[in-house]
């Protein structure tokens, strides 16, 4: 029999939180068209939807599904033998139905068919291959404060990309990704051709700091939003935590569950379930992805495994893992505690540098992170050569002239350099500043002064694009900045669907829809009818709905019955 009625009964018994979990885990193609639990059940039992859900079910969930398939409950088999937590989880995934007569989970034929076609040999192997699960830290774990090097480098690269995109937009392909040439140009702008530009840009897009917009000759471009300047004004630990939160939002659910299981296993003996676990610091993330994830999710598609590997690479980029080993901020971050990860970053990141070193060759060595205002100013007068914990920039006549044309005064520039420099003003720079001061006094640097406080002429298509970018998605950026979160906003369509499902479950439901489904599938159902204070339940094979009456065969009595729809109070799977 088609499992729609049994699944509909299970959906109707769910509360708001369970419905939210179900709809977050399963793809519903047209939520606005779903009116009741039965309609949702039919949607969720599409072959491709069932296959996707089964393939992303963990080991204990698959074991529970197989036990439910065995039929009537018993002490050593059937639903009673399944892990209750796993059974509850697969129910919330819409993979088992509900027999309301016995209030027991029942197998869905559509799910059983997928399981019968799947290789479940991995379930016969014991857990524990290739991963330290006993709570001991492996040799070579990163020192507590060593992780910040990668983190600071990533923050510097992301900041450099934002500055580059604020001055010149990047062309996007038809699929919305950076073109190869745009990615190469951005990497060159931060003087690091090996930088993972695409990944960093994806994080910046997730934060609403950059956005696509229509540009010149019908092409789409990527430019900064109004929120970009605010992010650049944050201290380095807060910039990092924002990037880390954006990456956390992209954590594959299968990897999240695997890490959660591992953290729970590492809870020391004697700790209550409500007490914090030992955590994940020191765990080899590479081994988790390589060995433990396929073990916990035996049917996981190759594409999902590749996504988990890509996430691990991104975690390495941000310093969440070092050499594959999870670093101190990983434990709070992976538990959803972004503030806790920020506290660790604030503790471990070096204090803002008290100054910088001006070299005779006009290079600038910055030994650590600068205060945001000084960092912003420095990048207006110098070009980046190297990003990292320590940063190298270079002054030149063109870079200083660019700053002066933007409104800087040589005397103010000299005074600020003297304040920041730990080595004074070297003679070559002193000569260059003197020459620029004479030119400024003579007025030869005034040609571009018209644009100090506004945009350059809009006749330049690239300038026109940059001006447009400032207004792109300002509302969404402001909303993200207001609530301080970086996750996806709940879909209004899904929220409305939950309300419709709850309302339908409170009433009798669409009984005629259930009867029509039984007629179509030629499946028997249990029909409960009332006559005054009396109720009777029949095992019927529905034949037809005519007007407001049901015609059906009573399979127990062997007679034809005709019941008015107004008397029917329940229709359940037989």
C-alpha cells in the first residue's frame, strides 16, 4: 500500500518544532500549494525526495528503519528494539509512518524500496575505524594560541578583497561565480595568487558585505554593499568571528551530527548529560571527514562527502583547524556559541600593534594587527605586498599622490606617519614627502580634487558600476547588521505551511482526500463513523465517492456499505 496515509498520520501528530525540523530537512518544491498533512505526505514520498532523505540518514537511523520494516514489535526485533532517539529522528525526517490505532511507527513502502536497493553492508562493520574516540589528544595538536596565524591571514585577505572590490567591481559568470580573470585580478590585488579568493568571496557574500548587481553591457558584477565599511571598522577578532559564523552556517548537517556524536562520546565519566562535554579541541578533522563520516552515514553520496571536505578546507583557512586538527575555538563554534569563539579569539589574537616600521626602501612592516582606523588610513597611502600576522606594504610616489588627490595634506600625512612609526621617517621618504609638499603647494596635484567628496564622473562604465554597488541590497545588509546573525532567515512560505499543517491536524483533516487516495491505490483503510453517541470502525476497501457518500466493500463482513461523509470522523491506513 502507498504510505501516504501512514505518513500523513505521523505528520499530523507532530508539534510545531518537529514540523520545522521536518521541513528544514526535506525539500518541498511548492510549499504554498500544500494545504494539509496528506498533501505534504504525498509530496515527501516522491521517489527522489525519499532517496535523498534515506541517503543522508545516519547509521543508527538506518538501523531503526530496518527494525521498523521487520513488522510487529517484539523484544528483540521490530520497532521496540530500535534506539528510541534514532526512531524519533527518522520519524521527524518523514521516513516512518504512524499507526494511530496502535500508536506505533510503521514502515513506509517507498522507504523500504529505497533501502532494498541500497548497499547496507557498512552497517555490519563495527564503529571506530581510523579515529581517536577515547578523548585523548593526539600528538601534534596545535598549541592553544598557534591557530591565530591562519585566522589573521584570512581576515587580512578578506579585508583586502573588500577594499579591492570597493574600488573596482569584479565580473561574474552567468552562474553567478567569479570569472577566472576576475578571480585572478582579485588575487593579484592582495598580492597572493594562491589565496582562496572564491571561498573568501563566498563568505563575504554570505555576510552581505558584497553582492551582485547589473552592470555594463548586461553583465553582472560583484561589488561591496553598505555593510562592508562597518565590517572593516571592527577589531580583528570580531571580523574573524563574523567569517567563522558565516562558515558555520554552511556546515553540512551530516558533518555536524558526526562531530556532535564524537563530542558526546568524549564526555568524561561522571559528567551528566547537561554538563559540557570535553569538546573537540585536538580532534583530527581530516580523519573525521575521511573515516568517521562515511562510517556514520554509509549511504552518503560522493557529492556530500566532497562538500564536507571543502568545509574542512575552509575551516583550515580560518584557523578553526590547524594541520587538520581542530583548534581551541572549534569547540564553542561547532556548538553554535559564536560569542564563545569570539572570546577565545580576543584572548589569543595579539594586541593591536603599537606602531610600524618605515624602511629606507619605502616598505612598511606592520608587526601585528593595527587599530581599524590606522589600518584603513594606511591602505589609502600604500599598496599591499604581503598579508599575514605581520603585514608588508609599500609607499611610492603614485600611492602617496593618490592619497593627496583624495584630499590628504602632506603635513597631516607626515604627522601621522611620525606618530605611528617606531623608526622615525627614513631619509628617502622624507625627500619624497618634501617633493610632494612642494607640488601640492604649487597646485599641480589639484587636477583630481573635484572628486574628493563625491564619485568620479559617471561617464566611465566601471565608475557607474561602483556607484551602483553601494545601493545594492542595502535593506538586507541592514537587517543582517541589526540582528547580529548570519544564518538564513526562515522562509515565510515554510512558516505559513507549518501553520496550515497545525490547523489541519487540529480538525478532522481532509477525509475525502484520504478516501480518494485509497480508491486510487485500491488500498483498504480503517474508517471510523459516528451515529449520535456511537462510533464504529470498519475495515473498508473504498470503491467510489458519489456526491456526499462513500461506497465501499467491508472486508470483514463481506458486504457493500454506503456511508455519508458527514458521519465519517477518521480515515486511517489499514
